[in-house]
C-alpha cells in the first residue's frame, strides 16, 4: 500500500518554548510520540538584526505597537523551508479566512503545514505577499500572538490523521462534518437526577435511532447556528 507522507508541522515563532505545550498531551501527544506526525519550531529571532537580534520596528505611518520586519521573517522562512517544500504556508491572523472543519480536513490529508505565528501588531504586509502566506483566523477575537491559534489549527488537524483516533469512523459524524452540529450524547446512568436517557436510544432500533439523531442535529443547528450553510 502506498504510504501517505507523514504530516509535518513547521512553526515559525518568537516563542518556540510554547511548543509542543498542550499538543504534547493526550491524543496529539501520544500521536507525536508514536511518530504519526512531526513538529519542528524555528526561532524567528535567529534571523534578527544587530547585536540585539531585533525582529520588529515601529509601523510606517505611525501608530501604536511594533511590526515584525519583512526581511527578518523572510530570512527565517527561507532558511527553514526548501523552495520546493509542498506544505501550505499559513500565517495565523485575525484578518484571515476563518478556519473551518473542511479546511482542517484538507490540511490533515496533505503533507503538513508551515505556520507563521505573528506577535505585536502583526507582520509587514510585503512578506505576506512575497512568500505567499495564506492568512488563517481561528475566530473573530484578537489573541496576543499566533502560537495558541497555531495550536488550535494543529490540534484540529492531528486528530484526523489516520491512526490517531481510536476508531476509524470517529470524526465522520461529528459537528460540522455534514453541515450540522452534533446530536446530544448520553451514557450511564440510565437516570440522572430524575432525567432519563431518551427512550428511543434504549430501543435497539438502529434506523429509529439514526432518524432521531438526525432530527435532533437539525433542530440544534437551526436553533443555535442559523448562519451555517444548509446541510446536505
Ligand atoms: N493588530 C492586529 C492584531 C495582532 S494580534 C489586528 O488588529 O489585526 C498579534 C498576533 O496574534 C497576530 O499577528 C496573529 O498572528 C495572532 N492572532 C491574533 N488573533 C488571532 C486570530 N483570531 N486568529 C489567528 N491568529 C490570531
């Protein structure tokens, strides 16, 4: 059988000590230890300028904060990635296209990702253009840096890598996979503080259970997320 290439993440950051952080625990941590994916960090500051290895400067045109220099980040990217590296080059950014489960699935099936983590006010626009960085947002709020955003993206990808999750089918019925939020789950005890498990789930009638779950998923999606595209 043709073996898919391992999913490899290269992280360009001013804070490599953030990694693997939470990705070193539980599902993603076990998978990392088992060699199902690989994580490499690159300290952008290694390409910083002068005695202080400076990486940022004040924004042209004025305004608060600092901006990561295009030349410094480009040098770090060029040193860390061969020109023919097939991995998509992502920049975590609140201006980016919001991350979706379908994009996560696409990325998880590929060779991995190269991710730039911004800090301060962000990065000089010209390096985004010159190195073809794809801006990706994890939501409409502002973090202090791209590291946690990169971890969110990686966590979502890694759990979809074949062999990482226990059951192969795990994931196929989850929220967003069919354009729907997931149906509610129940487990023992049968009665919790006077709340019984819905009768249908104990009926053993698999068709009836599937129909009930779909109806629940439709209702929850309609009520909570009318903005989601209509399910297929
Ligand atoms: N001045 C910027 C915010 C910079 S926040 C603006 O107004 O758009 C500093 C860094 O945190 C960013 O460069 C980015 O890498 C990261 N970041 C912040 N919020 C994020 C989000 N919602 N999604 C992804 N990355 C984010």
